[in-house]
């Protein structure tokens, strides 16, 4: 293990310590200080070993100086370390956020004032009454109360602190990963991938959800699933792999959609179904994350959209692809019927892709079930979506906003 990799592994442990002490203010302060101080030493160690790095000056300028130069969070990390070492602790505060969620769009949330933590003991019926007085009847079936404890630094007020620290770790991880590639090697396997330290999957932020229609307290959870070592791909899957590999290197959203559409069409045709899949990509169109999910109801979709947006932010994703089966329903414009009660008029396999600039593309296939004894077939939908139509698929809005929020300010 190279010296900068060893220090990166130390940084991962400190990030875990921050999470474990989230509700112990003094320990959380100590661990945050230590994390920020250690974070800077990763690049210091790289600089010290520059003689061992081919074309070091160019590489370091491209991947550290230029890449982080206008990055709000990485600039904050540098300034925060200087503050800690020369002036003392950062000014931080903890707050409790409570909101009623009834759509994918955060700006539509109903914020609830909670000046005292014990207000969380309020009877769920009182909260449900508040929601019922403020929302159309058809939305109540999918309405969620979100309760979240947040640490925030005064000098970085727009970002929850653990999410910001995870973003910093991800940035350091990517630099070390690229450096390993530059040295014709791979990053040491003992260093945790940033997604393993996701503050939503390890429950650091202590976000809790209460579905108004099903008043039980729940939490969002991500589980990492190991691949099946005994899986044997079919010859047709190998053929698809070779076909994808022979296509030109991805350099645009259009090219990304072309490849993803081939894989989505093949997967459904091969298996007869397609589970929801979300892929995140970096600025060079390399895949950096993959998540699959299962929705019990519409409320789950709202929660998933918000949290995948947070994930895209700390991983600094530049583009996404989401593939899933979906019902096509007749719309009730009165807002009096919950979505699950709207008539189903068809079903589709849908691929939606977008990047941080706001460019969006979508491909829809109608699912045709002619015989229950045979696999369903796909027929390319006659009505394809342009950017305006895709914008009406509201769950992409938090994802686009999150990707934009961590781009360098112009």
C-alpha cells in the first residue's frame, strides 16, 4: 500500500468516527476537526512523493489544482483546516428539520417549525391533521413526514456536515484512484468505496419517515449486495458485452443513452422483466455508482428520489441513467384520487437520462403481453419525449439540482 493510500484509509475511519459520534457534540467536534486536518495531508503526501509519479506536475495540476480550484466544498475544506489549526474550532450548530413531503420537489415541502426537540413526541394524528388541512385529498395517500437531525457549519450553511465530509472523502478517493491508474495499478482494496460511507445507508443523519397513510416510523436504508461468484452469463450476454465494447467511447449524453438503451432492451427481452436501476457517471462518462431499488408505494418513490439526489451530490455525479418498468395511468386532474387508484391504461419500460447541465433524454418501450405462457415483448413507443416532456417526469428534478449544486461556480 502506498503512503497516500494508507492516509486515505485513515480518512475513511475518521469519517466513520464522525458518523458514530453524530449525537455526541463534543466528540463529533473533535472527529470533524481531525477529519478536516487529515484530509489535507492526503495530497501533502502525494506532493512529497512526486518523484515516483510520472509527469507529476501536469497530473497534479489537472486532477487536484484545476479540479478543486473552484469547488465550493473543497475550498471550504482547505479554509476550515486553516481555521482549526490557527484559530480554533469551527462554528457549528445542530438543528432539527421536520417537513411534510408530498411530491418529488423539495420546494413544495411544508416546513414545520420545531423550536424544541420534544415536539417530535407530537401525536401522529395531529401531524396528519396538519397535512390534511394543507393538501389535496389525492396526495395524502403518498404523504410523508420527514424528521432529520442536521449538523451544519456556519461557514458552509447550505450543506449538512456529514454529507460535506463524505463529498470531501469522495474527492480524495477519486484522486487516489486516478493516481493508481496513472501508475498502472488499482487502489488498495482495503480502502472503503465512498458509497459504503453513504450517510443515508449507514443511518448517520438519523432521518426518519412517517407515512401519513401508514403511521409507523421508518428509515431509508441501502444494502450492499455481493455479486454471485457462480453466475454464468449466457452466450447472448457475452455477445452484448462485445457489442457494447466495440462502440465508440462515450463522450456525450446521446452516446450514453444509445448504450444504455441496448442494455435495457436486452435485459428485458432476456429476462422478461427489468428491475429499477439507477446509474451515476462522472465528468468523463465513467460509471461511478449503481443502485437498484423496490418501491412499496408512491411515498417510497418520493423518499428514494430525495436520497439518491444526496448520493449524487457527494459523489459529484455529472450524469445519470434510470431504467424501470412503469404503469401508464389515466390522469385525474382534480387531485382527489391517490395515484394507486388511477386507471391503468398500459405499461412501459422507460429509460431516462440526464446530465448536470439539465439536458434530458428518454426512451420508452410499450410492454406487449400477447400470451401469458410467453415472455412479454417490447415495442418502441410511437410517442418519444423531448426535453420538455422529460421535465414533467418530476423525480429527475432533485437529481439534476443536486448535480448542479456541486459544480464549480462560474
